[in-house]
């Protein structure tokens, strides 16, 4: 096939021949089988090159697609299925924390016993008690929420008494209102009175309830050193904390 | 807003005809997400298949653009693209085929023979593909630039650093001749080995 022939075929295939030329070209194809074959082969070559181009473009788009997928990996899009995954992760994180906290709770429950009332001796069944006595009676019968209300209703002078503050704090502690308990028990410590050592013990328990381990540990160490109130239990608790 | 879009589409068409795929790739990226969720919502097509169809529709769009078929569109290019995609999708459901048919031929300014698909023509097509991939440079590039990307000889000369369009044209003719020679030789060999059996 000479170049002139090739150009002629290509011009025909590109529909660039005039209508007369096209008629002549097609007449020649009918008459000359070898020429017809040549034209058909030329068509196939062109189609082949175009299919190849198509395949190359497909590969380019696939690598573009990989790029996009790579970028998507770094962008967090919050779709429902992602939310579900996040929820699962959060739950898995919470379970050990929950176990941890509930263990602290157990420590508190294991060691907390209300301290007996040594302040206002109340005769059981006695009537016409004043608020002061009523408060301690409520404490004795383990009605702690009533006790805290009654302690709160006392006058300022009564509320400043070490005994009142101590049992008031214990009432809060029994109700697991550890923040209020800590507040009261710290006041007791500041007064440096009769209930100081006991207050340390209960304050340590309140800190455990609040998961303030370090504060609890310090108080327990003091108790162990002093060898006084709840010494043995303080030692045990200290070991369990560490 | 829509003017902005028109300009982008116009830029896409113009740049692609110069052989610059930058806007085409941007078009691909920009429309991808919307297409995938549309295909999923409308047709329940898996993401993997939808990506395949999106790519094939993009290829067909590419061919229409370089074949000057979208120069006077009344709709937006995007609407036109979705038309192409819908055709691919309906064939996908009809025939289970995602790929572009080799008979979706190809660029309209070319005359193609009526392809009576027999075993022989399949064989010839495969043979041509093999020989094409064996073809070295600059022939691979120049043939692709001319017959697939539909670039002018001027642009091809610029791209491949030829002195003039005429030089590029001569080179292209040589490459075509070489390809034809290789293919004919292979066909002859095949014919001989078949008759020798």
C-alpha cells in the first residue's frame, strides 16, 4: 500500500471525499476484492487504535478513582453506618470505665458503715423532741435524707458544732452525696476536735466515692501511721487502692 | 450560577479538544459523588458497578467531545452525560454488561464497516490489539493522539516536538504502515499455522 493509496482510503473513511469521489471509491471496492479487503483492514486498525485509547483512558480514570478513595480515607464523613461504628467504639470504651467505677463503688459499700451516734442520746419512742434531737434520731434510724434536712434546719450556733457537722456529713455520705459529705468532713478536720480521726476515715471513703484516689490514699496513710481509728481497715483499703 | 457552570463546561470542551484533560478530570471528580448516590437511590446499583458505569460514561462523553458532537448542545453537558449513563445502565440491566460495547463505535466522523461479529473478526481485533501494544514510540502516541484524541496534526506536532504538522503527518503515515505490516504478517502466520493443522 503506497502512501497515496493510504491517504485516499483515510479520506474516504473520514467522509472527506466528494460525492463523486465516494461513488467511484465504492465502485472500485465492489470490483476489486483485494482493495476492499485493504479498506476493511484499515477500518479495523483505526477501530483498534480507538479501543486502545479507550482502554488507556479507563486506566487513567481508575487511578483517579484510587486517588479519590485515598482521600476519602482521610476525611471522616458522618454517615449512619459510621455513627454505628463510633457508637460501638464508645460503648467498648465505656464498659471498662463502668467496671472500674463500679469497683470503686463496691469498695465504698464494703467499707462504709455509719458511725454510731455519740452526741445526742435519744430515747427511742420519745416524743416532743427538738429539731436537734430529731436530727440525730433520724440519723440513728438511718433516715439520712430526713437527717440532712433537719441538720440544715438547725440554727447557726448548732450548725457550727463539730458533732453536728460530722453527723451531717455522714448523712450525706450515706446518701452517696459525696461532694456535700467532703465539704462537711473537711470542716470537721479544720476544727481539730474529737471527731478528727473518724472524719479522716470517712473523708477517705467520700474521696473513693468521687474517684479521687490520691486524696483518699493520703488520708488512709495518715490513719495507718497514727495507728488509730480503723487502722486495720485503712491498711486493707490502701492496698486495694494501689 | 448556571452561567458559571456553562463556562466550566465550555472550558472543558475546549481544553479537551486541545488534548488537555485537566478539566475533564475535574468534571469527573466533581460529579462522582452525586452520580454514585443517584445510581444507588434510583437503580440500587452497587458502588463498585456504579463506579464502573460512571467511568465508562465518562469515556463515552470524552469521545463525543473530541468528536465535536457536543458543540451545539441545548442541554447542559451534565444532562447529556446522564443521558449516556442511562443508556449504559439500561444495557447493564438488560444484558448484565457494564463495559462499553466495541460496537458503540466510536467516533462518528469515521465510517465503520458493518461489523458482522464472527469468530474471525474477533480474532483479528485481538491480533490488532496485541500488535498495537507491541508498537514502540513515537508510533503508539502519535496514533492515539490522531485516531483517539482526534487532535490536529498541528497540535500533535507541538505535543511531540515535531518541526511541523507535515512532519507529524508523514510520521503518522509511517506508523500506520508499520502497524498494518505487522498485523498482516501475523494474520498470514496464523492462517498458515491453521491450514498446517
